[in-house]
């Protein structure tokens, strides 16, 4: 099972970016999916999570600016990031809880995509 993230880049403060992350491999079902980020010199932190069904969770720092969504048919999770701030600069990682075709549950991480917000 692999997760591959796309969409990072350099943007000015106040701008927007859309990240996407697609899961591939022998997947039966994907339960929770999410985005995390790690800024230079800081620990990795939760940005947003979305279950297969149920309530979406956002970090307080991104509420009202970021929107997480998913397409179960494509095994893909998205993160729409609006009103970006310099403090949003980080490597963004996608994460998913996946049931494989061997009926083993795995928690998988993507390699990360860099988002840089200039002031």
C-alpha cells in the first residue's frame, strides 16, 4: 500500500493551494484519512482528519480556512487550503487507516509535500 501526495508549492500569504493524496495497492477499504504537517524545528501536528463516515476534525489553527474532503471511489483525500499564512509553511503528510486484501489493518503515511507561504 502506498500514499502519494501532490500539490505543494510556493504561494504568497493570502493565497490558496489544493493538496491531494491517492492511495494505491491491495486495498479493501480505507477508514480514516487525514493530513498532518511538520514545520522546521517542530513536531508533526494534526491538520485535519476525515472518517469514512462521521465527523470531520480540524486543528484550531486551520478552522475556517482549510477544508478536507475525500473521494472513496478514487481512494483519494484532498486538502483545500485558503487564506494561507506564513505559519502554514510546513511539509504536509497524508495518512490513512487501510484494510488490505490480506485483511490486515495498516496505518500508512505518504512521503510529504512541501508548502511554503511567503509573507
